[in-house]
C-alpha cells in the first residue's frame, strides 16, 4: 500500500535506475512476447515522491493473453540475475492478463509475480503462476494515480478504477499475511501498516515515509520508536537495523487501529 500523490513520470529515476528500468521493459517484452505485452507501468516509490535508498523498482505488466510456464520461467531466471545485488535495486514485477482485471471484479487475479522476498523459492525453481490476489486492488489504484507508462498507452486505457469498498477490504484482507512477516521483514511491515492505516483514514495513498510521518503523529508516545527507526532506515538516515521488544506492541497497535477504522466504516 502506498493524500494521493501525482505521478512523476521518469523524472523520479536517476539515470542509472532509468537505464535499468528500460532494460527491464525490454526483457519483459522479449520473454513474454512483443505483441503480447499491452503496457508496462511504474508504481510505488518512483511515482510517490521518488526512489529511496531501500526502494524497489516496481513494475506492472499488462498482457493480452495468459503467459506460459516456459515464458514465466525464462523471465524468472533473468530477474534473478538483475534484481538486487551490488549497486542494484530489487525488482518487484507483477503481470496481469487484461481480461482478468477489466472489467473489474473482486478478487482480482494475477498471472505472475517476481519479488525479492520470494528469491529463495525462485532459486529452487518455483515459478509463480496465476492466482487470485487482493493486493492487486491497491496496486492498480497506484498505477492509475501515478499515470506513468513505460510502454504502451496511459494505464486508464487498459485498467478500470478500483471501487473504494474493494480497495478498503483488500488492504485489510492482507493483514494476517503481512503481520506474519514482522520478524524477518520488520522495517517493511511497520511502514506498510502505517500506509494501510493512513489509506483507510484519509482515502489517499502515501509514500512509505509520508505514511510513517502521518502515523507517528497519531501513535501514543510509547509506540513510536520502532516506526521512527523504520522510517529513518528507509530514508537512509540510519543504517543499523536494530529492533527491540517494542516492535510487536507498535505493530499490534496499528493493526488494532486499522481494524477499528475499517469496522467503523463498515457499520
């Protein structure tokens, strides 16, 4: 989950990141088929105030027809070599079939996903395939608001708006899976909880650091330190990720606030 920020186009990329993004678009089209790829769109940090030291390169790919296992496997092999590593940003790349997300229905369905948190499985040969994915609701909302095509037409030409009720239930539905990752992925989970809370209350999708600012102003003093530290590391102001017993109470407080906000809106 990321007051709805405007798209910044390619201007949010440093030259090196722009070159890498162009290379990714070329690779996607080569592996999935030039005629099959209808559009490739940036979202995430690059379109929400600019890339931070720990930001991913986030791409959504819209294809004409479902991809084959062989094409997805070849794309996975290449992404394993270009994502992460010395001087390289991690890549998060998601593929959707046009007919699966337009017209809109809930839950939406994805065709393929690559992410660094899945690297161990990718390296063992796991190739993600089609499955329902509620997290597509906030992602597609970000893509439409960012309006940053890297290939193809503006995203509104291919994507329907996500109804606000579906956006809200999608981000709450992902809470159990998200909080299960608190220990191995503390920084990202805390920042994502702040973003979810902010989105439910305000209706806007903020960058991770802006969402943390919003949440820190509303957290009781005793719960602030872990989230403040997560924000500082994300921005590159601190480099030593140290976590103490305050992490779980901070996360639990935000989860309670999220559920209370969602429950009040549903009544």
